[in-house]
C-alpha cells in the first residue's frame, strides 16, 4: 500500500464568507395581494381566532404544536406570547383588499452565524388556503431572508405524515433532504420530521418562478392559473 500523500490535506469543505446574516426584526413586507406585518393583538387576534376556530376548523391545527384553544382567553394568552417572541418571529398575513388578517407564519431556528433560517408555524385560514395570497406570503418571506437578510439556507420542516405540507414544500421550490425519525413528541404523539431546504444559489431561479406565477398575466378573468408553480419549479 502506498503511503499517504502528506502534501494533500483532507477535504473540509469549500471556503465561504464567514460574515453573519442579519437577524430578522419585526418588519412590514408589502405585496400585491397580501402584506406581512408583526403580530398585533388589537389588529389581528380577533380575525385570526375567528378564522381558525369553530366548526370544521379543528384540522387546521392538526400538525401544529398547540391549538385549537378551548376558549378565547386561552387563545389570547398564547397569542400574547407569540406577539412578543423573537425566535420564532411571527408575522400576520393581511389581505390588502380588506385589511383582515387571514393567516400567520414565522421565522424560527434563526442562526445568523451559519446563515440558516427556517419558515414555520404556518397557519392559513380557509379564506387564505390555496390562494394567490398564500403563495405570495411565502415568496415575500423567502425573498426577505435571502435578499435583505443574507441567509444562505432557508428551511421548511413538517411532520412526515403531513402530506399537504410536503406537497407545498416541493411546489414552492424546496428540495427534500430526508426524514429525521422520532425527532419530536408533539401533543403526546411521535413526530418523524421531513426536512426541506432552499439555498441562496438556488434562489434566483426560484424567485423568477415565483414572480412569473404571481404575475397578473398568469391568471385568467376567473382567477384560474394558466401555468402552475409546481411546473415552473420542475415538480
């Protein structure tokens, strides 16, 4: 056997700029259909409670760590904690036409030194689900993470049993990386977690796909899409 070449160092990964990303702050992210803004009890709590509680809405909370709540007081206590939290940092998704909050999402597991950040705690009311505004909200958060804050890795994680979330991750342009088995215990049940990511090197193409899909010209007079985002992202 030939002796090892002492002049060749073992591989340790390519060199990258070690500068940290910026930590996200409460911010307003305006879009054409929706605007994201920091959670604010007087402005958002009533609409979000009404939109996520009541008959046939329990399933909205199936894969979330909390909820639904037995009373408005219990919801307000939870909402107050989320309103003050910086990681996760919650944003309300507000319909531009009505000014009504239709959903929420957050940045979490924020690691500026490694320039990684996750989007999660996503809760869409029925009025927001499968709408242009829902996709625009995810676009606005991704664009802010990459273009404004300087992150190099954007993550999406969900319960491996949550098929709608897994389909959404692929539709939005995330890449499936695998399943962490027995990753968490949520509401007294095992959770295997499916991991997805989007990288800064991938973002320019993903951004172009988002913007092509979101363009008014991609929708007919009835509001039906002409070209799907899944197709634009190769899924």
